[in-house]
């Protein structure tokens, strides 16, 4: 596996090609696939591709600043690296490589409870802002133990995923009879299925770490989370990998922002693949955009250096887009900068990369 990713990569779609070469068919389909018909996955891209910009002109954009803040700390872009399970499938250094890359570039990282090298070792690998994300596989003591360990390890916040009461049928895997080794270890699902609002209320009463609830898809649940004092409402449909025929995250975002009404931060993930995607989310009220599949292409292509190089290109896209829509900073964006428009390509996990096959003679 290649661990030096620098000037060779000049566009984001090149990372996808390199990742495909480094991954076997099983892991590749695990990376790009969704559940059942993959409708939700496609709607994530459809929602993003169905927004156009309304640019302003004759503004001085000679100096553009794409910096942002997270938990009171300066970060380089309004993004974070999303929690992903089984990172060791994409690179042997797994969460440690991701934490190092996030620190080097200057953005937060979310570490999943179902990836290697674990809560403490992943935290030790990076010095930047970090969040621990938990799949609940035990009782209240299980949750408390992870919260206490996360606080002791320097995590800035604690994230509980709430959209995985049962594991979905990911037919790309089932059809190939791919028996994922991490699923064989996946015991305790009854605790995730039993998770409810009382657990959230209990967590807020017992722990001081800011609490993020990941998997919110309606205004009703966003309001209820805020009523319980949740610090961050995280709009997500698990990258289209849980509920089939759900809505795209960018279709959900405006109603959640309105429902939260400033009582909590609003994070979002789901198909974000370009700098322009990030600005659309910020314009519609997102406080942070989480990247999942996109940074995994960088990880699979070249380890931590691959992620850093990918983020450098993404930063260029963000800054270019800011200038071309006529603003010098992210705080100047609002909903007046976007407008509904028909998409020009069919939605697909890679519809943001229409030049993916440009050097293949097609």
C-alpha cells in the first residue's frame, strides 16, 4: 500500500481511482455501497446536486479566509473526519493514521468505537480536536465507562449514534456472501435497539462532556434533543447505509436548523464530496460538515499523507468557490446564496466526479 501521497494527486477523483486499485472487491463495495436499493445513498447526492449558487459580483475577494471554529478551537475548514468503523480495512494504521492526518491538516476527527486501535490509542495519535463516537453495546455502565475514558483521553465531545437499532441489509455484501469479520464480533445489539431518550437524559445528568446525537432526520427529534440539553444535533442517514428510502441529508438540514433555532449546534454528513458541497451546507445553517467516504479514498490511496493531500485540494475548492460566489469568509454565507435547480447528472455515490473515467478512453 502506497504511503506517500503528495504532488501526484491533483484532483479529488484521482484518489478514488487509487483507492480502488488498493482495495479488494469486498472492501470496495463495503465503502461505496448502501442498504438494499441504495435509494437513500443516491438521495444524498441528489439533494446536493439539486442546489445551485446565486453568486454576488464586484466584491473585493482578493483575500479569502476559510477558517472556522470547533469547540472553541480554530480549525482550517468547517469540516471534520466522520466516525467510520473498521478503518483497519482501508489502512493498517486505521484510526491512528486518521487522527494524525486530521492533526496535521488542522480539522477535528471523530473516532468510532468499532475501529482500531481503540479509544485511547487513537486519541494519543493526534493532538488536534477530537470526538469519540459510541455504538451502544452494553448497559448504562458500558456507556459511563466509555464517557469517562473519553474524558480522560482528552476528547472534546462524546457522540452517540442513534440510527442503528438494527443492522441494515447491505445487499452488495450479502449477494457476494461477504461475511465481514467485524460483524462476527458485533455482539450486544440488543442494547442499541433498546436505546431511548431516557438514556440521553441520563447521560446529560451524569457527564460533563458535550453530547452529540448522530442520526437525527426530523425536526421533531431535533426539538426533543434540544429539550434534553443535547449540545449538537447531527443530521445523518449513515451515508445511506441504514434506512432505505430515506431523505437526503441536505433535504433534512433546513428543517432541523429551523427546529433547533440556535439551541444547539447542527452538524451534517451524507454524500459531501466537493468544496462546493460544504459551502451549500454552511449557507443553509450547518455548523460543521462531516466527511466519510471522501477521506477514506485518501486513506486507502496513501494513508495519513493521502488524507492530508486530499484535504489540501478540498481547501482549494472551498476557497475558490468562496471567491467566485463573492464572499471573503464563511460567516457571510446564508440561504440567499443557494437556489433549487435541476441536477444535471443522475445521482450516484460518485456523481460529484463526472471526470472519473477521463483518462480511460470513454
